[in-house]
C-alpha cells in the first residue's frame, strides 16, 4: 500500500510523456533587403537592379531553404522577371539569400513596390522594395556641357589676352600704371586697359 501511494504521488508530480512531446514553435522569420531599394531602372536600355534579400531567423541567423516570392505590380510602373512574368519564386541559398533574377522594367515611368514574401516551416515574413522606372537624361545634356566648355575656354583666352595687354601697358610705350582689366560676366567681353 505504501508503494502504491508513493507511485501515485510521483506520477502526479511528473508530467505525462505525451504532454512532454509538445513541439517548440518554429523560429520567426525576418527579411533584410540587401540590394534594390531605391534603384532607378533604365527603361530605354531595359536594365534594372535585381532585388536581393536575406531571410534570417529571430536570432539574425541565415535561413537556408526558405521559399521567397518577388511580386511586381500588375499595372502601371513595374516590369517582369524574364519569362517568369510579374511573379518570381525561388529558394534561399546556404547564406539565406534570394535574388529576383531577370528583372526588366516595363515602359511605364514611375515609382513602384516589389512585394517580397518569405516562408518556411509555417512562418512567413514580408517586405516591400521600392524602385523607379525612368528614361535616361536627354542627350541635350551632353551638348550643353560642350557649349559650357567652349564658353569657358573663350573667356579664359580673353582673360589671358587682357592680362598680357595690361602688363605691357597696352603696347603704347606708356610707363604709367595701366588701368585694371574688366571682365563682365555673361557677355564674354574684355575691356582693354586705357
């Protein structure tokens, strides 16, 4: 009888083995944007920066084998992931990284968001990567730069000529102090010494 009462007392204190088998919850996932945030994609050349994310657990350790989906908007500015279309699915590598390969901008200028979702073992994480589609600066920018260089070269030559004339007294043989050279901004004129 004493043995039975000790057994009952011990069994009430110790947990039942089936209760001990409860599984620990899966670690929560975090998404870190490594590349692509704020990128400006060239619509004319149809080139874009590929988005890259890293999936981490709550201890900031990389999570390999997580499914990652990159989703572009269905209308407006955006693009496509090569032949995959507007949604690209991949799996993280050993370092927890996933790349949205083959991104090409469409012909609509503007800012847009790529929705990124990662999942593994019933846990998910989401984030957005902001990008912009734009046309490159007009070729006129190169012409303006060439004009500016020509104007500065002409002004420099005029200043050099004025300095030479001032230091030689204007070539009139007068030994008096020459008057200062005057340069008027914007007109490209140099007044010789008097």
